[in-house]
C-alpha cells in the first residue's frame, strides 16, 4: 500500500495524454491477459460447445443492448467532450436511455422464439437482467467519463472484469457451466456500476428540446455506425452458429480473442484520444490531432506487427497446448485473424478520429458498405470454408473500411501515416521471426512450457532490438520515465 501514493505522485508528473494512455494501456492489458487465461481454463473445463454458447449469449446481448443504446452513448460522449451544459445533457441522456431500455426489452421478448441456438429459458431471463443492468452501467460510466474522470472509468472496467472472471472461474469449478459464465458476467457488471455510481458527480436538472436535439443529431449517425460495428463484431459468430455449430463458434472466437492480445494498445489510445481529438478540433488545434494520431498508430503497429509474425510461427502449438486438441483446427483462421489485427490498428484509429471530428454520417456510410459486404461474404464463404471463411470475410471488410475511412478523413484533415518509418519495426520483427524459426527447428515444441518460453524469448529479442535502433519509441519511453521521476535525465 505504501507504493500506491508514490506511483500516483510519479504518474501526475506525466503529460496528461501519456498518463491516461499508460493507465488505459495497463488496464486494457490486464483485462486482456486475465481474459486470455480464463478462456484457457474454460476451454479445458466446460469444452467447446458450452464456451461457444456463452459467445452466442454475448452476441445476442450485444445486439439488444445496441437497440437500448440507440447511438446516444456515443452522442453523449461527443457532446460532453465539447464542455458545454454537462448536467442538462446528462439528464437528457439518462431519460432517453431509460426509454430505450423498454424498447430493447420489447424487441427481445418478441424475438425470443426465433433466435437460433438460444432457447434455454433461464439464459433468456438472465439476458433480460443483463440488459436492464447494462442501462444503468452505461449511464454511470458515461456520466463519469463525461466529467473527465477517465481513470475512474478505467478502474471500474478493471473491477468489472476482475469480479466477472473470478466468479466465472469459481462457478465453472463448482459445475454451474453456462449459468456460471453468464452469472459472472452480470455480477461483474454490477460491481463496476456501483463503483462508477460512487464517483458520479451529477445533479439531475431540467433539459430542453435543444439538448435532446443536440444528442439526437449525433446519435442517429452514431446508432447507424454502431450497427455496422456490431455486425463486424458478431455477425460471424451468429452465422457460424447458424451454418456450423456452437463448438465451431468457440474455436473461432477463441482464435479471435487470442489475436486481440495485440490490440490492447490501439484500444487504449482510442479510449483516451477521442475526447482529446474532439476538444482539439473544436478549438482548431489541428497540429495536435495530426501528430498524436500518427504517433498512436506507430506505437500500436510496434506491438501488432511482431505479435502477428510470432503468432504465425507459434500459433498452431499455442492453440493445441493452451485450449486443447479440438481447438487446434482453428489455426488457419488464427493465421488470417492475426493479419486482421494489423489492419484493425488503422481502422480503429481513423474511425475514432473521424467520429471525434463530428463526422458520424461519414462513418456510417463506410460501415454500411462494409458491414453489408461482410454479411454477404460470410454467407458465401462460411458454408464452403468454415470458420476460415469467416476470417477471410473479416480481413477483406476491415481492409476496405480502413481505406474508405482514410479517403474521407483526408478531405477533412490529413493524418500522416508515415509508413516509411516502419522499417525499424519490420527489421526487429524479421530478426525475431528468424530467431523463433531457429528455436522451433532445434527445440521441439512438445509442451506448453517450451512453447511459452519461445513466446518470451521472441518478445525479449524484439524489444531489445527495437529499443536499440528505433529512436522514436525509445525517446518516448525515456520521456515517460524521466517525467515520472523513475530515472534522472542525463
């Protein structure tokens, strides 16, 4: 406990973006790692079919929660980031959310009989409970986030996931299966909501049609764009369940989640930079937008590229040893999805920037085109190529989304991608890849410990080489350490 205020004091010396990015990165990485190891445990304990059903629950929950959000979550974050009439905007947002909750529950009740692979009555009841709780969770988090308390929202997310995973592990160990997984999901969300409520500095005030219209004008496009993102996230899950089975859902989502380990950096930047970019755009500080977004993409690729190459070399053994022999059939899908995460760096950062510039209508146009294409490709490719077909569909549509978003964004503000500066990252990755191939040639990957040792060795080799030859990354790291007082300048 003695070290907590010391670390806190050191963090306060950092530039706000560096500080918030570090906190967000730490939280996102912690959640990702915990999710990774818990999925490993669930795969071995409940098997692919039950785990696949849990992923289907998450897909349907997200679908109806999307209806309950109506795009107003993104609208509230955007309008609050502009710094005007926060209490009135939050009051309007909370009222709208409660109304939309009723709408989402009605849609869910009407849709229950026709939902494939989702006909367990108890799970349907728990889904309704989760939808109700999520409304209050979203309200609390948006209120805290809108007040600029990004650290609090990050801690609430960490608490949510810690409690969820602990309860799920205990419940699965005791034999509750799918009910333990869903119950842990709900109780984790409850804890995160209570935490945010404690820090919610908000007075409910009267609001006018102006506030509702202000939110609605953005929410319409945010809703439509979010629908596209929802399709990106869960169309493959639902269609794999329809064309194949729940076990294939588990194999595909497990491979997808494994590749998501590389995305924690871009997710951290996305969360921290949205309100910053919005504020800079409002005040006309375009140079900060260009330099910060470019740097965020560079740093995100510095993690995504080596992870991708390492996954190509070691992925087959990682799936086999971590999740079990039945999951090793997902290697081809994993191979494709690893490349998806590199494309995802561009797609997420460019889309975040476009939304922060108050252009949700343009984001919608892109997501409409690519989400329709994704469904068409899934329907065509999944029956033929199985889960690998779903991975191919995601890769094609993510790439098209990034290209179209960049094309539109370039007309508003030019973001330098500086791809020519990736040479040192690529060289470091190449040396790491050669080292891993030599390691695998002379040391058989016969068990999980030898395989994980290869991951560790590859990470160390890449990091040491990159910090030696890449001044941009090294200088940023040194700047953070010097500003925080962990090392002395000179």
